[in-house]
């Protein structure tokens, strides 16, 4: 006869949280399985051996207790499943063997550890940016769970609905909550593909779409005021403005792509580079305005076009991130100087180029109406199918508008 019970051990120190553990009895041999769940005495009902939620507690604590309740249920089911399988094998087993198998299963099906494995794999494949988004999601999920890991089977409809509500209560917008959900779904589906868990469609009741965001296109007259600003004696503002306009002149090139542009990418009056996000090759006619910005900065001795990565080979990714933060801070100052209703960031350059191109009657097939597409891949499909001269002429129209 084998049984499993959930127990609570109060702390010997007054008003300090106690410990929840599992008691497993097999052939009169008793073993305990410790957990990381720490709760107060008034959060435990000894009659029902379950977590209770006291009246008048804050939302964060309530979510934590609900999470503990769900974890305890799942752990108990896993232990009972192990017991059933061992008994069906008609082989003698010890309590220690049962406990050891539970720990082994818990190790290989832990959400946090599985995600960490995925992140390491992404990094080994050179997908650094993607690994960073997975790490941000893992950090968010850890906070929601109170740093208590959970089994992959714990990703269910109930948990995801509560996680979505928690994100919203902490000020996350729909696109941010959807961003986290899609990444967790990708991790979950990978576990399903690897045969670790069965598909239970836990994301059917949460939002995983992409809502259209408020456009961040800067009006043409604002751009003209930016260009006309006298920033003498303010090199950090001048540099930020130059980086913004370099992005604008190059059809809204992303900052990460700007950072890694090499001098060898410019040949015969054409800049050719691959987007780090999509690996798609793009070609841009090298204009005088682009060359004018590059010539302002002495970047001799470096393989890069712009002075963003100044210490080659030493944590270049971090240099890019720090530089972007400094530039965006400076652009906020410039926003006030030109009385812009839109807080300027480097990303505004892309929106602005597309919006102005549209106002100049450049066909939608060339620019994909600002950034109105819900997927940037659609935008790049349009661009990749066009004659290069048409795109260059569109860029000339936008640049000459200034």
C-alpha cells in the first residue's frame, strides 16, 4: 500500500513562513519530499491539506497562493502517476526509488530549466537577440511564479489566464502580454514536439495576436526643424540627430543593422547589407547625405561604418545596447527642442520614412503603407520583389522632401 499526502510544517519563529512538503508512505516506510513553497500558517487548512487564501491580501500574494495550489495539485498527480506505473510493473520498489524518480522527472520537465536550455541553444546558434527576448520572458514568468519553478504540465489554461491578468495589472499593454505568451507557447510547443508533454492547448483563452500600435511617424515639418537645429556645443545631441537621419536616409534601417555596417558593404555607390533580424539582403543607393554623416566621424582603423561599436571584439552587443539608450535619451531632449508631440526614438525614423513616402504617392507595393502591416515579413516580401531602381527613386523622393 502506497500513499502520498501534502503536509505543512509551521515555522518555529513567530510570523515566519512555514514549509509545505509531501509525505510518501510505502510498505510502512515514510519519506518526505521537500518543496520550495513557503507560506504562513493562516494560508494553510490542515483539515483539507490545502492552501487557503485569507481575506484582504494583495493581488500579488493571491496570485502566488493560487500558483502554489496548482503546483501542489500537479506534483501530487505526478507522484500518484509514478506509484501507479511502478505498481503495474509488478516489481518490488522502495520508497527511496519512488522519490528519486519524482526528482528525476521534476528536473527534466521544469519550465525554468527547459527554457534555460532553449536560451542556451539559441545563443549557440548565434541568435542572440532572440535569446534575449526569451530571457526577458523567463524573467517575467519567474516574477509571476514567485521564483518557484513549475513542471511543463503546469502550463495550462488556468495558469496562462492568471499570468495574462497579472501582466495587465502590472501595466503591460496587449502587445506586450501577447509577446510573452507567444514565446511561452513556442517553448511549450517545443516540449510537445520533443515528446516531453502532451498537447493541451493552454493558450486558447489568452491573447496571442498583434494589435496595431499608435504610429510613431514624425511629421515632415518636425524633421525639418530637427535638421535646422543649431546643436553647436552639444555633441551628444548632434550625434543622436545624425544617427537618426542616417536611419531615415537608409529607409529606416534598424539600429542593430546600422551598428554592424561594414565599410566593405559599400561598393560602386551601393550599400548592400543583410538584416540581422530576417537575414534578408537589401541594397540601397549610397546618397551624398549618407556620406555626409559618415564623414563627420573619424572611424579610421575600424571595419565599421559608424562609431557605434568602438571597442571591437569586446561585448559588442552590450556596446550597441548602451549606445542606443544614450541616443534615445538625447532624442528625447531634441523632441522638446522642436516641440514634437511624438517622443523621438531611433525607431521613429522607419515610421517617418514610410509615412512621408506614402504622402508623396509612392505606391503601397513599394513601401507597405508606413508600418501598417502586422508582420514585417510582409513588408520585406514587397520590397524584395521590386526593381531596385524603383526603390532608389522612392528613397530620393523622401530625402529630397527635406
